[in-house]
C-alpha cells in the first residue's frame, strides 16, 4: 500500500514537471512610455528560449488596465503567434522600498519598547501593592518607639512616592511612543499607496520553426494614465519679456511602476473614433416641448476626462568628437630637449578641470561645447590655457533634456533622461519648456464693475507656442499674485493674460448729480445720466490704460436711448461699449466724462 502511494506521488510529480515544461513564464521589462492626454502607450521587451513546435509563453509584469484591442507583439520571423490571452495576476509580490523597510523596522522597535514599558509598569504596580499590603504594624511591631515609627512612616512615604513617580514617567513615555507609532503607521499607509501591485499577464500560444532564443517587443495602450498641462507665468517688470514655464502633471495607476523609462508626452489622444463627421438630411417635424424639456432635465452631462502627451530631446555632442591639441612622438619623447606642448584645459560651467576629471562626465549631460584656440583661450583664462580650451556648458533643469517635435497632428515632448513615475495616482510635475515670450503690457479697468486696475500681458503670435488649455500661476515681481487660465482655443490674434491688480493706478467712477436730471415730457419720462471716471498714476513710470464702460441699449420702440457725451471714446453701437485708450505720466491725473439719456413712458419702470 505504501509503495503504491509513493508510486502515485512520483507519477504526479513527473506529470507536473512535464506540464510545467510546456509552459514558459518570463518577466517583461518596461522600456519606454508615451503618455497621452488620456492613456499611455507602454512598450516592454522580453526574451525566452523556445523549443520547436507548439509553445505556451506567459509574459508577466505588464499593466493590469490595458485596451486589449491595442496589444501589438513583435516576434522573430521563425515564431508565429497562434493566440493571445490577457489576464490579471493578483499574486505578484510587492517590492518594498528602502524607505518602507526603514519605517517598518522603526515601527517594530517602538512596539518592542512599548512592551518593555508595559512590563515595567506592571512590576512597579506590584511593588506598590506589596508596600500597601505591609503598611499595617502588627504583632511584635506594636512596641515600636515613636522615632522608629516615624522612620517607618518616612520610608513608606518616600518609597511610595518614588514608585508612583516611576509609573507616571513610564505612562508619559508610553503615550509619546504611541503617538510616534501612530505617525509611523500613517506614513507606512502612505508609502503602501506607492506599491500598487496588480500587474497583468499575456498568455501566448506560439508555433516555433527553429529552436533558440527569441526576443519579444510588447506594446499596448494603458487606460489609467494621463498628463495635464499647466503654466508658471513670471513677469519681472513691464519692460522685460514674460517668462512662460510650460509644465506637465503626470499621473498613472497602471498597476506597475515606471522605473528609469524613456518618457515622452504627446498632445494627441489615442483610441478616438476614426471617421470624420458626415451630415445627414434634416427633416422638420412637430415636437412636444414638454417632453423635450423633461428629457433635458433628466439627461446627465458626460464628464470630461484628462488627456495626455509625450517628450523628446536632441542628442548632445559626443565626447568622441573632442580633439586634443598637440602631438606626441616616441622619438621626441626620448630626447632630453623635448618640451611637450601644453595641453588644453577644460572649462565646465566656468570651473577649470583636468582632462581626467572631464572624461568622467556623462556625455548626455552636456548642453553645449565650444573649442577655443590658444590665443583666445589665453586671453580669457590666462597662462593655464596656453594650449587652448574646451568650454562646456552642462544641462541644468529637466527642460534641457527635452526636445519638441511638432508633427502634423500633435506635438511630442521627448525626455532624454531616464524617468520614474510610481503607480500611486499622485501628480508628478515636469517642466517641459521655458520660453521668453515677446509681450505687450497695458493696464485695464472696468470701473463700473471693479475700480481696481489690472495689468494685462498681451502675447501676439501665441499660436506658435503650441499651448494647451490649462491653469497658469502668475508671479509678478517675484510675488505670487494668483491664478489665470490660458485658453489657446481663442480665435483672436492676441492672447491676453491677467497678470494681477495694480493698486498704484487708482480708478474712481462716480455719478455727477448736478449733471443728471429727470424730466417729464407729456406721457414720457426722460432721465439723464452723467458719469465721471478719474484715473491717477502713482507709479514712477508711464502707464498705458484701457478704460471700458457702457451705456444701455433699447430693443423697444417706446424706449429711446441717446448718447450725449463720450469724451472721444471709441463707441461700439452694437453692444453699447465705450473704450478709452489713455496714457498717464507719473503722478498724472485724468478725468473722463460720458452722459446718456433714456426716454420711456412715465407709467413704466426700467432697470436703470
């Protein structure tokens, strides 16, 4: 019986080995990611040794949230893919970060300390109980003298105080340790969000013509990723160009961390409906307005989703292009009279270093390199540069590693340095571009609505900047003044940005009672309104100010509106708008007056 049982186990084990041999499980390595306004294209590589005939290959460590229609797999010509099956792998083991390990180790040590404190409190409490149980003086002790009794009472009091004080200190220490433990637990919970592990897997049925190693390239669109643009607008003063920092917020919850990947951002959106719209015949018919209104009230507008995009960088010069001035010869070196030519120096970001130190610099971090002849180098750097100089400027921020490609349908930003984006749903911020934008500045005020003067930045030719709709943080004269919104969808030639309030330009609007009146003309009533706008420049520089106001319009033949005074305003009669463009010298005050009258039936009331 025992031999039969062993034989059965052996057969089962052999079957398991045979079954496992038909399956080959490998891990995919994420190489590059292109993030779109909505979604991301992820590209993995993997390798496996295949046998001739049919093979089942499982590729692990891909995203768990993919568009299965987008899966593409490149294989060698000797391999034919018979079928592809996608599934989730919930048994993936979480890789704990060094910080997580440190936090958990600290938590364990603190919990051990709490256990020791609890033991000390328990022991001290038992000592107090022993002391209390033996405080009564009985038997032969009843004959104690007064002095001996006083000493005994003093000992009891001192010891009891000491033990109770120990308990108070231990309790206080335990409270502080518990507070630290709570903070550690919260931080560990925060770190665990960075280790979302719900990767997917692909099961491939393959037909292999020639045995050997095969390389696979797997690409697909992952849904749970996007990037959103935002901007920092910096204005030092109104005499200098505006600096526009084009930034991106990158978010992903694809189930796997993006570690040291080649990252790109694209302004396009994948998986859109591919057909252009076609107009159909429009037939008129009667409708039920009540049913239409009910349908509109019941409908729920669809929510807009974020979009995503990509990044690109130009290759820097290679260190192989460096030519060292001078020459060597074995014949010259053997001569005692030979004096080797001076070597060129290397100037990196203004600091002079040796060739050996320069060779340690990664070529990818070099932004610009220029070679100077000995005469020019000596004039700048002195006698140490008599052999010439190689002047090198290194890349500074992330924007120096980014190049921009303006394609037919999208713009791609390519980052030429490995990038990390954890799968925790938190925003990663990247600066894509820093642009010096030619800007026209002017002050703007609508005193009917707000008596503050606003500084506007007008950007002509903004369509060349490849901007997307997004929030802009406004920093004026090194002070954060608020937020604005950049809307490149506007059709105007000039993009207007509100930089902020300028309290040094004072605007005041008041109604002139003495120049306003009410008259009754038969069955009609005529009211005259006169307003005066005062503008004062308290700045030390000239201000160009655009003032706006309005007068009412009438769509009723019984209501007549007449514009009486404009102070040379530009008048838009279609919308009743008055524009004044004035220039205020430092300390100058200007007054503008306008008036209009309204005639209407005296038995009516108007919204004047």
